[in-house]
């Protein structure tokens, strides 16, 4: 089918003093290092259409996604179920969904929805006949698996090998930098979508608001002639820029963004573009079980439990939250798949572990999967079952870690099944 595409972006930086999400406890912003953006990409053929909205925020709850979809539909008529709303997972943006003791800033949601709608209208109106190219490369310098297994068989999240009881790194990384580039009929780049898996956690703990390395990537690509770059973070739940093999030394966000921009540029240079593209989409609501809570999990004394902040904050919040999830019974959430020819964009509403993202990529073969975590909703960390036996921060029960051990397998299989059904 003949393809039309449009891209746009808009500044969504909140005012100074807005809380910063990403550190469980409340931290107020005191400085803005660089602007936070919303990026939009719209794809349409004679038979179907899909769109992506990427926000420079930690995560999006379903209320935010629904507000954006509803607003866009009212202004443009674009089908709400064809819009995927993704967060870059920067730990230095506003809390438009709750995390730990930092509650959702409800006042931000209508403002962001209005700005995204304006950007969406622009992309929708300006869409033009276009060609797409796809490709990927491997990047091993940036991401590291942050879970170090100790001699007693437990895991230390953000462990390192300066610790005498450190034994080995628990799991893999996903080195793939996957790229979809779009250009006009006269060969001018209109925009790119970049998919890579790694935490962006720079500066937020110091009260500095920033888009992190995804923002650096976007600015660097613009300097190289690409007007709009959407960064869709992958299954990065256990991946980080800090290297446990070098004592936890971190890589500055500027260096990360530059490495990725170099990768993307090289991939685009080798692409073959085409203007006839099949577009399709499918979403399903899945019901996921909550953790079967024990007293040890409630008190944080279970094997390998790891709390990164004042334990009293956990103890104060857990009883009411535990009662809430017992009352709700199940977690219902959306898994969404967009297809552009042989590329499958899998929207996962969770902080998925790398192993599960790789499982999805293998499961949809021979099509190429872009695993887009932090999409449309947020149900917290989702590790594979075997991770719970070792513990670590990501498995310790709290508002960010509350699903049953089997939830990861359920999400991965549901994603694979939906992708195959599109």
C-alpha cells in the first residue's frame, strides 16, 4: 500500500518546582538542563493507519494514554486504538504516573494531552508520500546488565566487582539498535524511530530536569539532518549505563546519546527504502495476577530483598497498597502491536527484563520486533520467574514490583501471540 507519513515535536517541559519521578521519594526540580519533548510519528495507507507518541517522561499510566488518545481523536478523527503512547523512561521528568512515594501530577496530564494533540495535528496534516527503510546494528559500549549475583546466590542490583562476594553478572543485554527511517519522495529525511534498551537515569536525583540520553540522541540526529527522532526504549528493566565490571562507573548521557546517533547514522546509510508498505495494528487487554504476598515479602525480609531508600517509606506505604491489590484481584492492562511491513512494534506496559524482550524478538521471527516497553500503561517491573529466587531491587515487593512471578511469561507469550495474529 502507498504510504503517507508525518512527524512533529513539541516542548512539554513543566515549570521549575515540579516533582521529578524516578527515585521513589519526592525530589523537586531546581534546574532544567534541557527541554523535555513529545515526538509524534503518523503512518497511513489506503487501508489502515498507526501512530506513535513518545514522551520524555519516566512512564505513562493508562489515564494519560487515554487522555491523549481521546483528545487526538476529537481533533483529528484518528482511531484511538491505533495510537501507541511510549515513555523514554527518563528519571528526570515529571510524574505523570505514580512511583513509590511520588504521586501522579494530575495537573500535568491535560496540559501534556493538549500539547501532544497540537503536535499530532501538525504531523497528521503535514503527512506526505513517503518511503521507509529499516535496519539495525549492535551496540555493546552503552548498556550493562546491572544485576550481580553474589556467592550466596542472591542478586545485588547495581552491584559491582569491587565487592568481594560478587560472582557473576546474572543475565544478558540486548545490544540491538533498531532503526526505522522515513524519507520524502525526493530523498529528504522526515524522521526516525530508534529502539534500544537501557535505563536513562542521569541527573534526576540532583533535582535537575532532563530528557537524558534520548534527548541527546534527538538533538544530535537533528544536527545531522533528521528533523524528528522518536526514541522507544526497549526491555531495559535490568539494563543500565553503569558498568559493574568497572566498579559501577557510569557513562555520561552526552556520550551515550552520541554513540547511539553514530549507530543510527551508519544504519541509515546502508538502508534500502520502499514506498509500498502494509500497515496494521492489534491490541488486547490481558489480566495479570498479583503477587501472592507473604509476611517476609511485606516486611522486606524475603531472600534477596533490596530496598534502595529509607525502609520506613516502604513500611508506611505497603499495608494500604497490599490491601488495594487484594481488593482488585487482577491487573488488567493493554498489550498493543503495530506492524509496518515486516517490522513489529510491540507495546509493553511494563518495565520488562531484557530476557523477556529477547524472548519476544525470537518469538515473532522471521519478522523484526521492536520491543517498546513503557507503553500505554505501567504495571511495574516484570522479571522472568527465575529472577525471584535471587531477589534484588526489581523483585522486592512495592508499588513498582507487585505482579506474580509468572506475569513475565504471560506478557511475553501474549505479545508473541498478538504479533502473530496481526
